[in-house]
């Protein structure tokens, strides 16, 4: 009887050891995750600085340029097809869009 109990205990030892190691690793991972969340939560982000010509349009995001111009690209990278880099104020190609 004692031999059977010893064999059973010997057979369960690796799985019990593995379970113990798994719990230890899980506890370490949870602690590292908690520290990472606390670290990110304590940081303050610098204020968002927008270009004066940047505007937010629902469904498009931030775009640059004059929205009333017919040639506006409605993009955050290019102002328009005619004058992609230059300022919209004083553009000779400005054409207002027709409001429907």
C-alpha cells in the first residue's frame, strides 16, 4: 500500500511542480502589467498643437486648407490640386464651391 502511494505521489510531482511554476509566472506577468499601466497613467501628454489651417471634419478627420475652395483636396497632407503646398489666402485659383 505504501509503495502504491509513493508511486502515485512520484507521478503527480511533475504536474504539481509545473502548476506551481505557471502560477508564479502568471503572478509576475500580472505585476508587470499593473506597473506598466500605472506608469502610463502617471504620464502627462503635451498639448496637441494644430496647424492654424487644420480643421476637423466629421468622417474625414483633420484636413488642411480652405474648405470653401473647389480645389481643396480634403486631405491632411495636400491642400489642393492647384496649390498643394502654398497658403490658401491670396491664391489666384480660388473658386468657391456652390452650396446646394
